[in-house]
């Protein structure tokens, strides 16, 4: 099955779409756009997947307005696609069957912060940076950091994680409850502010990672964390990817409470040096950060220095000043864009996998060997503290043979990760691009997923053509 097969649109009535768009224009005025530029912007994807624009975009400002749009689309069986800021990487916001995109970016209010209980409630359009800016004076922070300034709603929908996941977990670990608009336009709430519950099915976890295929998330209740007393970070290079990965494995197995531990391969380091004006050694490199008390951070750093030395690591360069740490982590977050300096004009094929940390060194090493054998220019970077790494293959989109080679590599990478007991995606999500690997990973469980989808969305209007093929 090719990518083209997976993007085959479902047939919806064009007359129904026209009726819905007319009604939306009447109800929302200028907040319902059919401009070609706006539509294409909301079909935009940062991958090689084709841009598939919706028929209209509605800029919603409340849960009630989202429900109004969904009810109208449901009555005419017209697709609905939720949109945050469009930073997803697997075609999640594309509209292969047309329909209506609901842009949630104007729903960006922090609704409440309960400092004593370490939780807050936000609208779906609040971004992670906006939330942390709001929390700055409270002594609290929101730790999930996927790099891009994604919306909280989008992060919940794709089960995002990021550089802090090794210590603070992923979105599934920090979401307490949701407000969701169902396929019929009904508004439901899942979960609550209690830290645990045994009451009924866990609908919150069902919605997290559903990528808008089971409901449109409009509000999120989140766990927050106290800002650490002390933060220390640093950087260390290694003679090989294997030695760097082995150092990571030993660090985790020793129970060292590292907050962030990231791997950059030599090509990625070169790109970061060019893009971010750094002078790092172009070798496999680990970036680390420790959170805790002054004494605790110092002890953790000393312990890691010993582990690093055991695996041939260079002398550790510590960044204790906030501005130095910020520069290092900004370079890490800019790694996607930095990679394009290695081949200007190329298209980036971004993919990620996650494996048990005991298989990490083997998987990364085999992946680099695969890339070199196929003569593909690609960078590797990852949240290796939890076995998750990313590959960005730089291809000439006009060269069909090269594109086919890259696609075949991605297929082998996903199969390799699954065979190693891992997953075809640690945090990018399935969207359109990963659908063909889902059954290899989950087997007959995919049939259960399809059954859930058909019950909650019988007319298949919620983000159709994502996660799994539908008949």
C-alpha cells in the first residue's frame, strides 16, 4: 500500500458541503473563510505529504461555537478537521475529503489556575509557551516540551511529549480531564481535577492521541509542577553513537533522575553549528539537564560525569547560567530547521520511532548504517532518555528515485522499531503517514480501534483518513 492509497478521499456530497459553507458564512461572517490562501494554510503539513485543503475554515472562539459547527456538519455528513497551529508532522490537519476546518487558535484563554492543587484549566488554543509565561510568577510550570510552540489541544490530540518526557512523562501523564465536542455536536467532559478515579471508563485517555478522529478537544485540565530550585545542564561528546546510547542506557538504569537527555548525531551537530552559530565538536553528542535542589543537581551531575567517562565521553561542558542553557536548548529545538542548511532546497522527510532503551544503541546504529548504505543525507536527533529518536531525511522532491528510496527507508525504520519491541511513532502520531504500519504494531487490536471509531463517529466525519484506513 502506497502513501497515495492511504490518502484516497472518502466521497462526500459536494452539494452538502456547499450548503454547510453557506450556513457557516451566515453564522460566522468573516470568521468563516473560503480564501484559497487560508484554506491551503490549514491543509499545510511540514512533511512530504500532499497539501490537502479544506473547503472552508471557521475561526471558533468558544466550545459552544465548536459544537455549533460540528452539529451543522453532522447534519449534512460533512468532514470536520480540528486545527491548532499546524505543527504536526504526519498530515494530521490535511483534509483529504474536503470539509470544514475548525481553527481553535482564538480559544487561547487560561481559564483557571489552582496553585494549591498544582493544576490548571485552559482552552485548546493556548500554546505551551503562553501557558508557561502565564504561570511564571506562580512558581509552577507545565513541563511537556515538544519543541514547537504547539497548542495544548493539539498536544493532547496527538499525545505529544518532548525533551522533558524522561522525567515528567508525556501528555497522557499530565492531562486530568477534557471538554470534548463529539461527532454529533454534543459537549461532554471527561475526568476532572482529582488525581485518581475508578469511576467508569477512562474516556480521557481514549481521547488523548485520537488525533481529532473521536472528538474535538476544546478545554484541557492539566497537572502542573513546581519550578525546580536549581537547574544545571551540560553537553558531552562520544566516539560513537553506540557509546553515547550506552551512556544513556546506563544513566537510566542507574535511576539517575535526569530531566532531559538528548542525542545529536554528527550531521545534526554540524547543522546546529551552522544554523545556531555554535562551535560543538562534530561527534555524537548528548545534551543533558538536571532539576532539583542545589545539592541534588550537583550530585546528579557528578554521577553522570562518571558514567560518561566510562563510555569514552569527552570532558563535560556545564551550562549553569540560564542564558547558556537557553542557547543550547534553543539550538536543539531548532534542529529541524538547522538540518536544511546541509542541503538547501531539499524537502524534509521527518519520522520518529521509539524502542525499549535496552535496544536503543542497536536500533540507532542500524538506522545510521541503513542511511549510509542508501546514500541518504539525514540527521538523527532524539529524546533518547525514553528510547525515542527522530530521523530527518533530506530529499530532492523532484527526484522520484530518491523519494522512493527515502520512503523505503522509512518503512524499514518503522518495521525495525516494531521488531525491536517498540513503536512506529513515539510522539509524531499516526496521521496519514504512519497508517500502513499500525496493523504490524497492533495486529487485531486495530479492528477494535475501528469499532470504537464507527460507534463514536458512525458517519466518519471527524478527521477522516487519519490513523487507520476506513472502508
